């Protein structure tokens, strides 16, 4: 969904293992689908930005990603390092 402040929340069903950590920290916003046992976003329009991020941070498998206007906000992408490694002595 694209909601407040241009935020888009996606839940990867392949990464979600139904641990329900997101539903614990943001109840009523993230819920577990009874059939699939995967997390889904509900009441997105009522969610605060803090609740959306709290759920994403609580997820042990990083199944929840948040973008703002198409730019990844969470989880952070660690850029690759370039250049030669320092010589080992
Ligand atoms: S915390 Fe992560 S793994 Fe657990 S239900 Fe939520 S999205 Fe799925």
C-alpha cells in the first residue's frame, strides 16, 4: 500500500514465518491471516508511521520492507565496498 508520507509497505510472504512479532508491536495494523498464517497489513490508513516501522523492525526475517516515494527506507541496504583490500602483513 502507498499511504502516509509516500510510504509503501510490502510484506514478503516467502520471508514471513508467522512469528507475529509485528502484530505484537503494532496490533491491529499488522495481523496474521488465518488461512495463510502470514502477516498482512490492515487498517493501513489508520497506521502511524511509528507503527509501520515498529512492525518492520520487530520482524526477525526482515519480511517487511518500507519504501518512501520508491526509495528503500527499511531495512537499510548496505552498499558494497569497492577498491582493493589493505595488504595484510
Ligand atoms: S514479524 Fe515478520 S515473520 Fe513474524 S509475522 Fe510479522 S512479518 Fe511475519
